[in-house]
C-alpha cells in the first residue's frame, strides 16, 4: 500500500517536495479516476479540470483509495498534504495501446489529454 512505500530515493524526493501527486491504478473496468489525498484545494482543482476535460473523476470515499494516511507517499511532502490519483484499468486500456505489453505500449491521444489536463491543474 502507499503508506508502506519505503524505497529510500522515492521517500527522499517526496519529503523534499512542496507537494506530491502520486498516480496509481486500480482494477475497475469503468473509465474512472478517483482522487484522494489530504490536499483539499488541489484535489478540487484536479477534479474540476479532469471533469471539464471530459474525464469521469470524483473525490474517493472508497477505503484503500482515499490517500488520507499521513504516511502515504503522496502526503510525505513538506506540507503533509498531497494528492493520490487512482486510474481504472478500463481508462488505462484507452490511454495506451497494448497496456499489458510494456515493450509494445504506445500512448494514445487520451493519455496526452490526461497529462495536459493534469499539468494545467497543477499550474
């Protein structure tokens, strides 16, 4: 789980960052993004921007996908308030051609749209 992540370089980077946004995947077949973490303002901004861009996003209330634990990698930043994005398998399948084969995987336009939207929300 994200609150057990202890790779030293990753933890060091997180602890030296002003904010951390971690991106995870979950097994759902729908096209969904769950947004968790302790940074309420940034969660709201990302939620707004993703929905405006046509993605189905919501603030997560699902146990295990909420990102609220203080030891979660997204919350190890200086403020203690980061954001965790959980992207469904269904949506990831549309973001990449050949998601299961890393060597053949290619980013689709939907992936690029997601990245651009996230970058805009983080500005």
